C-alpha cells in the first residue's frame, strides 16, 4: 500500500501511518502469517523428588492391526528415571478398561503416582477418568489445547519407540506387538542423555544383566545401609543432571522466542489450522484463515497460557491456549474510512476542508511568539486533529473564526 501511495501522495510520517492503518485491518490480521519469533519462553516442569511419582502418558494410534487385534500403544514414562512401559491396546478400549490396565501394569509395580501429565485425548478428558484420578488420589495435569510441547517427554519417547519398531519390522518381520516387550527392555537399558545413565540403572540402582553385558554372578544385598546411601546419591545426581539438561534446553529455546503478556479483557486472535483433517472453524482446505477472532481474555493460567471467552459455536474446544497460539488484535472497527463520503476527482485527489477550531495555544519561537490553532478536518476522526498556524488559517478559512 505504501509503494502504491508514494507515487502520487506524500505527507510527514506517511509510512508509519500506512503501517498503522494496515495493522488495524481485521481481515489482514486473520490471513497474514507472522514471520517473527514465536511468543512465550519455555517453562520446564519441576524435577520430581522420587521415582514413579510424576509420570507422563500418551497414545500411538493408527498402527497396523495385528493378529491379537492390537492397533494402539499406550506409552507411560516416569519423569525422573525416564523408564517407560509400552502397553499394546486397542483404540476402542473404554476409559474403564484403561483404568483396569493402569492398575494392573503401573500401580501394582510402582504404586499410585502423584501427578500425571497428558494431552487432551478424549479418553483422558472423560468424566470417568477424572473420577478415577480423584478416587486414587492422583492429580491430572492436561496440556493446553493443540500444544503438544507440554507433554514433550511422551512425544520424544514415542519418536524413539516408532523408530525401534520400524527397525524390528524391517529386520525380523512379523507383527509389531510381538517385538514390543524386547523393545521396552532395550529402551530401558539404553543410555539416556538427560540423566547420563540407562533408565533401568536409575530405577533400581544398578545396571541390568543383558546378553551383551553380563554382570557379576552371585547373591547381591540390596537392603543394607550402604546400598541405600548409594541409591540416594544416584537420585541426587540424576536430579542435578535433569536440572542442567532443562536449563540448557531452555537457554537454547528462548533464543528463538520472545516474551509477551496480555491483560484480562484484551482482545486476541487465535491461530488455527486443520488439525488431523478435521475442519473446526467454518472454512475449508488451504483457504481457511490463519487466525480467527477476536476473542476477549477471561483469565491467565500460569505464566504462558490464557483462557479465552469463546463463542457457542466453539464450545467443543477447550478455552485454554498457549501464548504461542495467540496474537494481539489491533483491528479497529472505527478505522474504516467511508469512501462514499469523500469526493475524489479524476486524478484521485480530494480537498480536505476544516470543520471547526478545537483548541488554541501560543508557541514561543526564537524572536517572536505565534499563535496556533488545533483544527478538526473533514473525513478525519476526532483524534486525528492537527495544529496549524493561526495567521495562515485566517487567510484560507476566515469563516471558521467568524463562528
């Protein structure tokens, strides 16, 4: 717009005025992509104090159906030791069936966890699953809508698990659920970069005997005082290494991000995309808007999440979003200029006419004092008045001073 206007017009601050006008256009804000750093610094989760007290879970779906009719893997990972369990299930399992499997495979081995971090899968957001957590005394921490980075531990484990299953299918063939127990064994006995040891060693305090590396044969005492001291020292080292890994990850990630804060009542635009092929926002295909809204902010949740006041047609979407999905709305409905009220000639010129004198003041120059008047012009809003010299205005528009 600036390049088109500068061929025929010029005024002081023209480029800045054009930028402000374009920023107030709601349609431009909804369709234009941002080419700056995303909003929101990284907020790592706190390092757990003990094993299998704070866990994460997620699903790998749409896998090939096996002879045992399994098509999904339930991935459950301990946030402290990084040890994991991979449970083959069916996608049609109900929340009741999943709760029974959770008690059988997790609670009986490691006890009842304190908190669980998961995404907003329909199984985890169901009423029965929440009642199950309340009855077991667990706290369910669900990620913000369409922001899987909150559940990064499970997502990263899923990537490794999928690569291991691909390698097994290529080398050995057969169904993937036949290889899943050995894949879990291999994962838990592989070196983990954040804790700098295998998850099995972090969980049990010593390395596991494997066909590749045989340990010492004989009876081992695991309940004496020395063994407990060694276990406590290893936990302290693990937590220190995890904190260092989190700080390193945060320092790298924050260089590619920028902070932003909103106040309650601010209007923001919500970034959308056709998630999983489901059209949720009234448009279709590639021509759907990048942002929808604007929506007012109802509350702030934590440091990098906000709860929006969504309309009724979006009641199926959880209203809490990460700040990276939000964009401040600068659109002003009053910034629209009605072209029908402006008389434009053949050369696209129009004459501005003063409407009234709003204010007066005296300006002290080097050798004299001159008077200025604040003029409200036609086709402009009340906040866009200008200061002009009184002598020049009296010569050009004497009727203003007669009034």
